[in-house]
């Protein structure tokens, strides 16, 4: 799950549909990506960061970190 994205979206008062529309994907695709079932593309991540006027690292966390 993209916990930071979820929290930011809720804090800013946006629905999943509104963010999905802003980055030009379906609401269903956004829902799956926000909950972690699918990954956001790099372009989608940049578009989300621009939408919220934040840096990528303020919103997204690596899924798996290997040593």
C-alpha cells in the first residue's frame, strides 16, 4: 500500500476518482495502485507529485529494498 499517498490524498480532501482523473488513468487502476496491487509508472508518480505539489520522496516509498 502507498500509505503516504493515501494519507496525503485524504488530508487534502481528494477522492481516488479525482486523483485518477488528474493523472489520466481509470479509478479502478488508481485504486489498485494505491493499495499496492499494481505499481505506478514513473510518469504517473511524477504526475501525482505535480498534482499535490510535492517531491516524489514525500509521497512514494520503495516497495522492496534488498541488501
